[in-house]
C-alpha cells in the first residue's frame, strides 16, 4: 500500500497471493465507501463498484479486552470462544471496528505466530514500526499457550493453536471484528457482519 496524491494504491493480490479485501460501509451505486488497511486506523476510501466483487459473511468476531475473551459468531450464535493474549499496557491492542484482511497458514505451529495468522486492517497506535515493517495487528496462534489470559503481546492477539485453526478454516477474509475495552450493553443485539468487497 502507498499513499498518492489521489488517495491510496494497493497491491492485488497481496504479498501472500491472497485477494485484496476491503469492507463495504456504504453502497452508493457507482461507488462504494470502504474501510481500508491504512493509518490512521479506521481510514476510509471510495472504490468503483465495477472494480469489486461483493461477498457477504454471516460470521463476526468480538474481543473484550477487559476479560481477555474472544467470541466468534455465526449469525446470532456463538461458533467458538476462547481466552486470548492481548497487548501489554505499553503496547495495547487497539480498540475499534476492523476486519480480517487475509488468512495465512504457517508451515509449522511451533513458531511464535502459531498455526495461522489472521491480519486485520488495524495498526498499533503506539509503535511506528515492528520487525522492520509496519506494526499491523493480527490475530494469530501462539507457542506460549500458558500466557493466555494475560497482557503479553506488542498489540497482536494470540490464540491457542487449536482454536485459531478452527477459526481460520471456517471464517472468510473480510470477517468483521469489534474490539472493545468494556462490554457494551447493546453488543449482544448486533447483527451479523456487513459485506466485504473483494477486488478481482
């Protein structure tokens, strides 16, 4: 991704050879307002409707940072839930509305990122760079399951390998994620996820 005088340019397919995905916020006929992967978090843009393919998902994810608890919904029902590792106080997991940008399967589940990586369109709000790149947040597996239920990461969300595998093998890219610090009283009334636009 690079910023230009006219907006943003993205590589499609991605570095990992997956289709580029954005989340549709508004459909206005010839153009669509979309949530993109850019800083600052929650940056939006416009794409031509003719340049995208629309796909809907019945899955959505909710992460309550106050309880270290992740829920994945299929429609109104909880598909899977688990406690997770979240960011340290010095490198917190950012709150807000995001989506899964792609799904990356690792060759081994013994590495620091575990079995799968599910990057989201959000970035650390305190780090400028991470590991010689942009500090993009991801939900991923872990080789330290004993840390589940603690603040131990640089902002990413670490999930037990068996659970992240079940999630990654089920949800599509574009699945919406809401990350919050305290449980809103109206959260359980939310509907299933919005559509995602996938560029051809």
